[in-house]
């Protein structure tokens, strides 16, 4: 009887203990998601762009923040018109919180000729297992190190 009670107590106590997330796997998921997000621009696919946005997305721009998926899509629609993408981006840094709930990605933004013109910073939230959506996005001017890169 004591053995059974002890095993039950051990089983119940282990229910609250969760394994630490595999941060390297999560970093790769976010990097892959960021690349798919960028591919939406290259492929001129506004619907794919929209699928990567959280309903609560906030994108910072020169005219102030755009709040919500609908506002972001409306403002970015013009970037998806025309045969050639006006810019491209790719992640070169990705970090994930220890609990695996949020991630930050950053990397260069390039003009159509491939010249670095700025740097993006995005915050991603894992909204379901393996499903990352962008919640914050903000560009920044190039720093000296970025200006030295090809």
C-alpha cells in the first residue's frame, strides 16, 4: 500500500515537471519561418505574408506603429504589387526564450541589387507547437559592422 501511494505521489509530482524545450530546434524553426516569410515577398504572395502575422502584430514604420494584422497587410500591400520585390531580407541571428514561447530574429534587408539598406528585427510568438507568428517588427539603420558586409 505504501509503495502504491509513493508511486502515485511520484507520478503526480512529475506531471508538473516539463522537459526543457530544445532551443536549437526552436531556433531552426524560427529561422525557417523567417525565410518563408521573406520568400512571400520574393514570390509576390501577400496571402503567404499575411499567414505569418499574429492577429496582434505591431509593425513600426516611419508614420508610427501599425497595429493588428489587417492594418499591417493594408500598409504592406503596395510592396507586393509589381513584378519585382522592392527589397528582400534574411535572418542571420535568431534567439529563443528559455521557455520556447518567444523568439527574436534579425538580419539584413537588401535592395533589388543586393545592397544592404537596413536591418530588420522581428519578435515571433509560438502560437501552437511549431507555429510561429510575428508579433513585432521594426527596421533599423545599418550600423558600422553592417555597412562593412557585402
